[in-house]
C-alpha cells in the first residue's frame, strides 16, 4: 500500500464547505458546528441540500442525486479549501457511484473530513483520487460541538499538522509490538459492506488498519472480521488499531472476539485507541505512512497529515 497525496493545510480565512452525503442533519446542531468553525476564523458555506430530508426515506439527507451534486460541486469549487461532512448515518453507498471522479480529480487535492458512514468515501477518495483524508468528527455531530478535545485535535490537524504528528491515545496492547504501514480503515461495518464494489481497495498489504464501530453486538463484529479474513482483506496488514466500540456490548466480550480473530495474524494490535464514535474522538489521517507502537498506544506519522 502506497502513501497517498497530502492536501494543503488550512489558513485563517479559508473557505470550507459543509455537505451531508448520508443522513439528515438537525439545524440546531448544524448552526452550532458552523459557530465552532467560524470561531476558528474559517468561512463555512453550507451546501444547498444539507438540511433536506428524503420524502420517502427519512434516514437520508435528501435524494441521492442532490447529495452527490452537493459533494461534487463543493469539491470542484476552486474557492473551497476543505470539504467537511455534517454527519454520518447512512446513504453514501447510494450516491457514491453518481460522482464524476474525473471532474473531481481535475479539481485537485483538498482536505476531506468525515467518519462513520463516510468510510465509503474515504475508500473512494483513496482509490479514485489517490488522496489522503482525515477520519475525524462530523461538523454537526454532538460529539464535536460539545467536546473541546475533539475540536482541539481536529483544529490542530487542520492548521498546524506538524504539532500532531504523534497521536497519543489511552490505548493498551492486545498484541504488543511495533509496526509500520500506511493508515487506512474506518467504520468496520462499512468496510465490510464496501467489499466488491468499484471503489473499495482490493489489496491491503502494507496497510495499517484502523477500525471502529457503533451499536454492533459481539457476534456481528466476529462475523465482519471473519468476512475480512476469508476475503483476504487482512493479508499483509502490518498492524491494527482498534478505536471506539460505543454501544457494542460488554467490552470483555469484544476483547475476546478481537483476540480470537486478530491475534493469529502475528501483528501488533492496540485497543481503545480513541477515534470514532466516542467523546473527544481523535482525528486520524488515512493514506499516510506511520509507525504504530501498541505498547505505548501511539501512532507516529512520517510526515504531517497536511502539507
């Protein structure tokens, strides 16, 4: 797995677009998130359909075509320096094939931030654009607008990425050791759902896998990890960092699944790394060469996440 192209860091006054590729967005949370961004001296612009709700499927933020158009227009706007997702939920898989990847590639690299369902776009940006991205909090997410730790870490990554080249967590080793690789991953259930699609990577060799999820029982996580193993998608992975597993049942049961499914890979595995669906979630870059120290609970990037 090769390191991907790093976009440029943000500067005060930068124009950033907020889009909703997945689920519907609560207006009060959107406004609170915009206030945070304005407090960073950014100029947020809201895509036209962010507050839409699909007439038939209320779990979608408007139609597939509108959600795709918002993302593509924001990405291709030369005045926009970054595209931030308002929330996750569900819906990216319905719209990702509507994007014009040639046009987006021609627009050049820029910062992209999102997590959860946005995992599908992280994979597509890697395979179609060759672009490093940020797996970080949603601009209208409650865990962002009410948590200064999550805000501070994302802000540092966006404006002064050299200050967060070493990402320290409270993580502990499930399998001790150190390893190097190129970061990738996201929400486990979305990575599994993406298998076999046109935008999913097919070779994880040399990859440093970072996964998390929310609201999944232990047997479902077992099933998903088993599917990745059977599909060969963990062949050649150098290390695994396990993020948050909010609402996924007793952690002892999860730890047993992780030890059983991942322990035989013979690679370092660190748990409770602190990214994903959790308070104070860390922003982790995807597509960058890094070293993972499972014993110390640290991820050290070879270069800052952004130029």
